[in-house]
C-alpha cells in the first residue's frame, strides 16, 4: 500500500487527510517515523514554513512528505494572526486562549468589518527530488462568540461565506473537508501526490 508522511503530530490533521485520501493511501504522522530534530518555524509566510517542513521531513525519513502551514488571517488585524495563529496568545497550541484573545481584540469591530480567511499552504517533497507547493483559502467572517463542537483552532468563531451562516465547527467533517482551506489545498495537490505515489486518481 502507498503511504505518505504528513509532517505533523496533530491527530485531527492526520485524520482529516486520511479521510480525504481514502483507504488506498496510508497517512503517517511524525510519531510514526524515526524521530529527528525538527527545525523551528521561522518563515515569514505560510509557504516558506510548509516547504521547509516538507523538505526536512523527506530528507530525514526517506518518505514522500507533505507539510502544511495554515492559519487565520483577519482583515481588521491587517492579516494577523497569520503565521502566528497557533501561538497568538503566547503559548503554542492553546486554542481556547488564542480564540479568547482574538475575540477580545475584535470586540469593538463592527460586523461589516469582521472579514477574514483561513489560509493553508501545502507542500509536497519527494526524497532527493522534486517539490510542489499549493495554497487554499477559505473566506468568511469572525463571529462574536464560539459556536459548534467540531473542528479545532479558530473553527468555532469562523463563519465561512459558503456554509449558510454556520460556523466551521458546526459543519460535519465531510462538509468541512470539501469546503475548507486545507480541503482546497489538498484537492489542488492530489493529482501531484497521486502521481508521486504511483496510485490511480
């Protein structure tokens, strides 16, 4: 069976990619391969961070590697949190604290200026060979309070333009896969990934 390494330890991201790719491809995470010293994310853009992670993962493990860097870009904050989304509150991965800080910063921003987008840069690296990079965006607006129990990160406070007023966290997983920034980036990458893995589309 074909397999691909997604350079993350985030179980929800791994499950999301496995759902999208289906049963013909096994998705591995960083906990499934030999440990290596991971380089810190120092890129100024999602694309730089994603490509750096994919190239290192392929080089260190010999696996075909995918890596994404994604975040939430809010118009009223000049595109921030952006690449700092996962550590916006100062602690990496503290979703409730990150969300609370974002909502506090937008407290006085009127509804018509609460636009924003999830962005995902997705990189593919083949050991000793080529690499590819794509970008997916999911536009909507920032809600005033969290809604829904699905998803992670800023999902509960994001109302996509194409979700009938529901938050991202109120969408069923297959709906989110089809609409989301990560789903869009993965759809763009799938033909390249399938070719690299030698599996039919």
